[in-house]
C-alpha cells in the first residue's frame, strides 16, 4: 500500500505547510496500531482555504467556464480514480475497519459510480430555461451557490464526499472538504488525484480535522453553504450556526429505521436480505434497518431465523475476503455500542445472542447482538446505536406496525417485507421516512436521498442533489429576450 503519512494540507489546490504542528494519528481498529498520520487543520488553515475559495469563485475562471468544460474536469478525475479503486478500498478498510467486500462495492466503487452518475445528471439538468411570465418571456438561470463547506463522516468517507464535492464542482462552486479525523488519509489521497487534473487555483481544499476545524468552517463568513453528513446532534448545532448567518445548509443525519415484516413475507428470503440491510459496514450505516417489526404470530420464527443468520456471521480481520463483521471505527465507538447492549439488558430486553464484552484480545470488535422482548420506548429501540445490534419489536396488527415504525425521532429509511408488492407500496405511503424499500433496502443513488424529522434537511443524489448547489436567478427584460 502507498504511504499513509502526510505532512502538508491541500489548500486551494496546493500543498501547504499547516499553521500548527497538531497531527491526527490514524489507528487501525483491527490491530490498534498507528497506520498513518495527517496534519490537523486549525482555524487559520480554514481561513486560508476559504479565502482561496472565495477568490476562485468571485474572480477566477471556474464558475465562468461552461458546464461542459467543468464536466470535462470531473470526467478526468473519474478516469484517474478508476485506476485506483481497489487500492482505495483497501485503504478505507485499514482506516476504519469496513469489511473488504463492502469497501470495494460500497465505498470505492460506489464513489466512482457517483462521479459518473453526477455527470449524467448534469447533462440533462435545466441550467437555463425560458418561461412565459406576466410581462413576457423570462429566463431562469441556475447559478452556483458559491463557496461550499463539505463536512464528511467516517463510515463511508469516499462515497459521501462525492455527492457533495462533485455536484458542487459541476455547478461552478469552490469547495472546502473537511474529512473526519478517523478517516483523513483517503481524503488526502483524493487530493493527490485532484492535483493531477489541474483545476484552477482555489477551487478545492481538503482539510482534515475534528470538531474545532468543522466549527471554524461553518462559522466562516466566506462560506455560502454547508453540506454535512453525520449525527443529528451535530446537525442541530450546524443548523443553528448557519441560521445566524442565513447560510444555506443541507443535513443528512441519523436514522433508526424499521423493517416491517408482514405475515405473508417469506422469512428465509427476508432474513437473507436483512443480513446486508441491517448489518452492512459492521452496522455503521445511517440507513441500517435496526428495528425489526414482526407480528406476535410470526415472532418466534423470525427471531429463530435472525439468530441463525447472525450466529453464522464471520467476525474478524476486515481485510479477509470472508469477513462479514469487522471492528468498529474507534474504541470509543466500541464502548458506546457495548453500553447500549448493557442498557438493553438493564431495561428488560432479552439478548438472544451477542455480548457486551470484548470478544478478542485486540481490536475494537463487538459481537453481533440480537434483542427481543423489547418495547419501542427502550433506548435500544429509539437511539441510533451504529453497531451490529438489532432489536425485534412485536406488533399486534398492521396499523400497530405502522404506528411503531413512525414512533421515532428519525425518518431516514425503512422497509416492508410482503408477498404483495402493491400492498407494500400502500404501507410505504404510511411511513414518515425519506427512503423506503419493498422486499429490499438498497440506496438508488440516481434518486433523491434524505430524511424526514431529525434525519435531516434537503436531499442528495440525482437532480435534487445537484439542485442543492445552485441558486435560481430570474431575469426579465423590457425587450425581447434572445433564444436560449
């Protein structure tokens, strides 16, 4: 694998010495040993990056290029990235413990697909249109929103950089990316790839850092929009700060999604799909189907099938192709998930399998854990755990299932499992959530993604994702406007 240590920050397209000596040590969640390091960006570094972005946007060529010229640059980046997806996947596995199979398909290859999908969306996007107004023809132009601060989480870092950075660049924005301190190395390698495509000065900066770095970016008056993916608690903080400046903001936040298993569902098929839908990426996925809703009549059969599936999961080194569940990203996350398991037991839920104890001598692992005899007011049913923990909840009838599914602060994802697809669509319409699956749950990243309630504000992916990086300008004229 390539070098995992960086000494400089990528500021406005150039590698520059950081303002302070502060460093981020990247620790393998499997070995608990350091695998690399990057600088930690300080407020002074954020200011340099935003000033460079501001100049690039206000005075530089990037927003004044044609859309086609900007698409050419993104295509060039995709071509560079395509030669390195396997190595990028292995790097993400080393950084945060994502199983190798998921890192290849759900991380690096998914990131590359996002570039190509955004290119396709941009070619059909109505950048300029003519409408008939009260006083004659009107031009509607979609103009870039300005300087964008993109704050990215650690769980699928490359996959979640792309629906922020790529549509922003296509729209003509300048972008300052802040990767999470757990996964800064993959972002710095992306910076090396960006350097190869020769963007104008100031258009992209990548600044690893923690909460202080993110807050400096959010508060900076030179930033026009913040795009954030992460916890609902941090999202509320960012929304409040952006509100003080009337700064544009989009937030993709947490989830506590319910999988409703109707009585006519094929249990074996359902449980086979839930292996991924509920436990992908070691359970560290905001869309994970972690509340399993089943009728009193089918409860025991579903619990038995879930327990059999989870007991067969391979837990171990995430670099092994056969691993299903790797370590959690950090020791604090391991302890957090173990605390939730203990809370479930303390509140009276029954642990069918699993443990709150450390299963190995090293590595931040948590055994896949299944709870039943739980109620929807327990913490394990209400709070986002972000680990391989599933909670089975009983319902009396379909209306009760819908009530339980909706009885949540979150509304990001969900699913229904049934032999009647048409009826499944009716159930979907009753659930207050942004994305939904019938007999599956997989993101369609050509379509809008986001949440209801505390799961966020705004949408990513598809035309709606691109729309979040533009402002609408309406132009009327006393004279006839030229043809478009």
